[in-house]
């Protein structure tokens, strides 16, 4: 009985000695303050209760110091970047837009051309038609027919301050000479000419002066003469 108690006491004493040894070993193996660039070797199998933290090597961050991320900005323990606003920080204030002052200068440019003065003035003639001659009120001083013309018919009519003219005739000249005669007469009064649509075998020209227009179409007859048709519109100043 006494021997059994002695064995139990010996076992307890051995356990106590082993526990004291472990505590002393842990106290001796606990790392102190380390400086940057030094490292401590960690036990491959750390014993329970050890800190388990060691310096990774030169340049590794120590415990409690902010860690550096890949772009050079440091982060604190909360995971937020040190170089910018926090995750829950307020948005940056937007820069106000710059508004240009209104343009007050008036645009400059060439003035619009004024309308040419009317070529005919006075009271407008009564509408009428004549065969073989110029109708009464025909503005012969503005629209003259080529010499040698055999007049078929002429007419005048009015619409507001516009005098409308029609005429047709035959002349023993080529088409180009007939148009040339009208062009020479009308250009002298300030008209300019341009080609106009015409039927097959015919030629046509349009003469313009401001809002005044005269269109002449010339075709060839069976005898080789030229037949012309005229349509004009002249703005007037009526008394």
C-alpha cells in the first residue's frame, strides 16, 4: 500500500517537473522586439500557446505597423488605404462647371443685296390679246422681239403688281441666233441667263433679274425656220 502511494507520488512529481520545464521553455522561446531586416527562426511545430508570429525577412512589416499594398499605398488594420479616402468616406466635391458668358456681338457679314428697281412703272395695262401684232400695253422697251419676226400672238395680264407676258412667232433664223437676239436685248436691261429644260429638238433659256423672269423656248419648223414661245413675269410699280 505504501509502495503504491510512493509510485503515485513519483508520477505526480514527474508530471510537475515536466510542466515546469514546458513553461520555462515557452518563456525562453518567446521572441522579443525585433528590428527591420532581422528574422527569428520559428519552430517547425510550435507548441500550443506560443505566439506563432515571426519576422518574414528584411522589409517585412512588423506587427502593429501599416502594411503596404502593391501600388505603394499603405493600409491600416481596418483594410482601408492610407493614401485615399476611406471606404465609408464622403464623395469628393464635384468641381462646378464653367459657363461661358453670352455672345453679345452682332454677327457680321455681307449685307443682302437689295432688289433691283422695277423696269416698268405707271398704271398696269388692261388684260388683252392680239394676233399678228403686239398687244396694247406690251413693254416693248424691255422685252423686244427679234427683227424679222412674224408674230403669231401676244398677250398681257396682271396679278397684283406683276405684269405677265406671252408671245409666239416665227423667224427665218437658226435657233441659236433667235436665243442670241433675246439674250442681247435682255442682258442690256440687267438680266442674266441660264439654260432651261426644253423638248426634244428644241433649246430654251431662262433670263432672271431679281424677281423678274423671261423664259424663251425655240424649236424648228418643217420649213427650217425657228418658232419661239415666250413667257414673262415682270414686277412693276403701279401708281
